[in-house]
C-alpha cells in the first residue's frame, strides 16, 4: 500500500514538473523568470479588464511563478509526498478498525466449541491489530495466563509501532515546508537589498520584486505545513482511538482466557 502511494506521489511530482517546464518554455525569447512573471501579470490584467474572475488554477500558477520556481517547487514536493504518506496512513488505520466486541464473542464461542485451535482460526480470518494480538496470546495459551498477558502487552507495543510507522516523515515535511518558505523570504530580502544597491535608490519599485518573492514563499510554506498538520493530528487521533480499543479488548481477552482455563 505504501509503495502504491509513493508511486502516485512520484507520478504527481513528474506531472507537476512537466507543467512547470512547459510554462517556462513559453518565455524563451527573454530572461525566463521575468518573462513568465510579466506574462502571468498580463493574463491577470486581461481577466480583470474583462470583468471575469481569475480561475483558481491560473491564480495559483501566477503566484507560483512570482514566488520563484526553485523554492516553490520544493514546497510543493513537500506537500505531495506528505499527502501521499498521510493518505496511506489513513487507509491503513481504516483497515485496522475491528469490531472488537463481535471478535471477542466469536473467540469465546470458538473456545467453547473447539478449544484453542478453533479460536486461532477465528483470529486468522479477522483483519486488524486486535485479532493479531489475540492470535499471539492464543499461541502461548498452554504456558499459562501470565505468559498470555505478557505476550499481549509486548505484541501490543509492536502493533502500536506499525500504526505509527511513517508519522515521523510527515512531521519532517511539516517542519521543512515553512523552513523553505522562510529561506525564500531571506533570499528575497537579499535580492531586494541587491537591487537597492545596484540602483542606488530606495524606491518602492526597486524593493517590490524581492519583497514579493519573500512573502509568497512564506505563505506557500505555511499553507503546506497547516494542511499536513491537520492530517497529522487526524492520524494521531485515529491511533489513540485504536490503542484504547486494543487495551480494552486485551483486558477482556485475558478475562476470557482465565474463564476458559478455569473450566478445564
């Protein structure tokens, strides 16, 4: 599943890069960056003059070009890869959800009907981390309830690690995106001061270019970080809910095993 979403992320990145490359080819007659900015501004002016609303994709493309393809591309890469990882985790957690009450009833019925082996079969046929934990406990049922309880605790930690897999990378992109935006801000300020030094004048027209790059890259980085943060917090909430469910069902499973051993 993770490989599939990483493939989608790479495919999206290639498509995005191709669109940017085609946009840059349109300005080959003059310096590329300046030509693209002027062309984008002309399109915006055209829409404004005709009274029509500027399409969202055209506005985003304009701001992307104005912010500088270098830093804005890195910020978009953070968004694409971070979203791919977040969607993969959301789907993994969705498939990990189990009706633990029904599972416990089936395990208890299987223990009464066919013993440990029948209960193992029920767990093997049920997806999710709770069923896996129960199965590990049943494998050591002949060693006593204490061993079963320790096994459940240990394997519960393994399942928690599997559910949290990839979260550190999402957190990394949440941190990197605004950092790239702030780096673009610093570089934009440097460009503004270079322009002032070259012109020997502090007029707004000289400073505006560098300041615009600085502000757009910062906004882009912060927007990407906020989007990924929302998904990150949602994933954390899902993991917390699943972990509570695992702990509660594990306690009830141990009680079921105690009752089963007392009936022997």
